C-alpha cells in the first residue's frame, strides 16, 4: 500500500513524497502539468526530505551515479 507523506504544488509542478508499506521503500513523484511529463524515483529514507524539496537536482544526481556504476 502506498501512503503519501508529503505533497506540494508550485508553478504547475506537483511533487509527492511516497512510502510503500509493503517494501518500506520511499519514492518521490514529480508531475509537470504544463508539459504533461512525470517521473518517479526511489530514494533512501535518510535523503527523502532533501529529494522532496529538490527533486530535479536529486534525480539528476541519481542518473549520473547510475551511469557511473554501469
């Protein structure tokens, strides 16, 4: 079951902090209504609030880390 821990909307961008009680995993969901674009990424619990407040920076950092690991 997914539970919303926090939610904010600003300038057509909706950001949600989500917790999955089945996996105990945390994720951040971003939806841009202006461009009809959305994405979601998993995040360590310790980084959850930072990722919620800065989702683009955090998602870009995660993509960069994934590329380096490959």
